[in-house]
């Protein structure tokens, strides 16, 4: 666990090896996965990191992992003193924002089959690494329904 609800997110985390999930828990104690980060990807509660307010989210390893972390003051130092880093990092975060916007649109307009197809396109290497419960939480469906979708796809 690298972030818990009620704690300020102090780091951007780069996943060198392994896999993490960013998620929230509702009043019924159900987990809702927001995103995943595997090798060569970043994960952060951006709102908590920049506002320095407590997080409403969790960041947790799903499998054994190796990470690198950078604190806000060090990140801001790099933004100011290494323009190429600033540009590269901004592009990475803009791509993450686009992914999140696309995910929101999917939730509004796509059925579960399409959301699963989109998940496979966004996270092609994770489908075989994640348990059905984690993928189902991300898709907003039950693990049983996900098994049915997977079964239908494999029989085609």
C-alpha cells in the first residue's frame, strides 16, 4: 500500500516492475478501481498531490513490485531546471488525462462488452495478470458477468 484514504499523496510513483491499482471505497465498502499502472507507467492521486489535502483514494500493489518515487519539491525543481523533463512529463500526464476522459465517456455510453474491449485495448498486458475481481471492479460489473463476457469472446 503506497497511499491510503485520509493521507496526503506525497509522491508521483513510477512502476519499474509489477502492477498497482488506484481505487476508492464506497459507503458499502465496495472497491471501485479507477486505473492501473504496470511497468513503465506512473500512478498518483493528482488532486491530493498538488492540493496537499488528504486523499479519498488508495494506491495498492496487486503483485510484487519495484517502484521509484519523486516528491513534489523535487518534481517542481526538475520542471524549472530541466525543460525537457517538464515537457516530457507534461505529455505523459496529458495522455493520462485523455485516458481518464475516454473512460468516463465509456461509462456513460458503452455497454459492458464494449468497456471490456476498451479495457483490453488500454491494458493489453494486464488482462492475463489481473484477477477477474479487479477487472470487474474497473468495468463496474460483477466478476460473474465478466466471466460470461470472457467466455463469449473466447467462443467467437
